[in-house]
């Protein structure tokens, strides 16, 4: 039995990334109903909003779902409290120390997964007794690793370093890339960008269109002094690039980032002055479709690619 299917009691080892401004209850429940594991992205939610999304998700699906909590946000303690009150069974933590909340979550019967971008933190996850790891490569959108290690290199390194169930993320949006991740040692995959451009994504339609229209080289990793993030190139990106070229301090970069830029871009649809977080895989996304169809396409593509490889002789 596949470790990820077994751990979460799901049909397919496909996890939907808990992306800020994109991953509300509609997307999470749609992915879970289609056989994957949907995640509510709490990073862009006030505590009362998170509570509403959890309750709506419970009403929309009887399948397992979880909540992603980026630990760098100030309201994490309140989010944890709500998760415990609402009886959420699965939590993915990211952007912080896995030891901080794992014990209290597991004491309450919650399955805990932590997102890492290097082997060092994979080992810390092992020490913290998390239930699984997401190893996210440089190709990903959202918060990325300072080391800029690609998924192709990261997955086998983490696989060799720890024995925990391993979920690959970064640059994965098709059945072929899912098969590649599994061949590298992953037990499952986490997919963000492809689901950001789905019908059920809470992202603004302008942002979804920008994802579909983006091409090769249209994203770049910035804010390397602060928290590395991959953005679609636009006017805001140019401001960030100029600031970094001029050697802005961390505080100056925080001021530039801290004007609700992510909400403005991804949720409100300002394609020039907003922050548009997305992965490199965006250049392969050609249409906006349902979350269910995305999973169907990935699984059929996975099976087809696997068959092609098995039929290849050396």
C-alpha cells in the first residue's frame, strides 16, 4: 500500500497545496471529493475566517481534508486553537520550526506534516516526530528555499536522509512529473500552481488568466534576503528587483512587501501592482478547469507515462 494513501486514507497520493488567497474550502473540498487531499490555506485568513472555511469544508465533503499553517504569521496560536476546537485531523505546517507545534497537535490526534526545502530541516522533522515531510524544490511558488535546490536534486537527498513518508513538491503539475517524483523516491506529490488555476480556486480570475498566459521564464525567485518567493514578472516584481539590486535592507524590503501585495494581486486581481506568487510549472498550464478534472488528468497521465516507461527496452 502506498504510504501517503495509507496515512491520510485517500484514493490518490495527491495533495493540494495550501496556497494563500487560492486555497479556500471550495478548492479543498473539491480536491478531497475527487480522491486527493485538499488543504485550506490559513496563511491569508483571520482566525474567524479560518473557522468558517473549516466548517464549510466539513459540510461540503465527508472525505479527509487538512489545514496548512505557515508558521511565520503572527496569528498561528489562534489558528491552532481553532483547529483543535473544530476537530481538524490533518495539519501541514511550513515556514518555521517543526518542533514548535507538532507535540500539541499529535497529542490531540492530529496527523502532522511539515514542509522543508533542504535536508537539514528534513532531519529536524524526523527529530520532531512529524508523520510525513513535504520536500519542496526551487521550482515552486510561494515560500521557497534559500539554497535554491531543485526538486530533482532535493527528493533523493531527503529520501536518503530520513525514513518518513515523503511528499514531493515544486514543478509538479502533470502525471509525467508525478511519476518522475515517485521514481526519485517520493511516496506522493503536493501540487499548488495547477490547482491555483482551477475553477474552485479562490484566486481572482485575472490571476488565473495570468497563470495560463505565462510562458517559460516569466517567473523568478525574489526576496532572497527576506523569505524567498517566486513571482510572475510584473511592475511590482520590477520594483522588488530594483530594490534588491540597490541593496535594500531587510526592513526596507519588508516595507515594500507589506502593503497587502499578495491580496492585491492574487485575490483582488491587480496584475501590475500586486504580488503574483506561482511556480515555474505555470508555463505548462493551458486552461482553467475543475479540480476533479485536474486529478483525473494527472492520474491518467501518470498511468500512461508509467506504461510507456515499462514498454521501453534498453
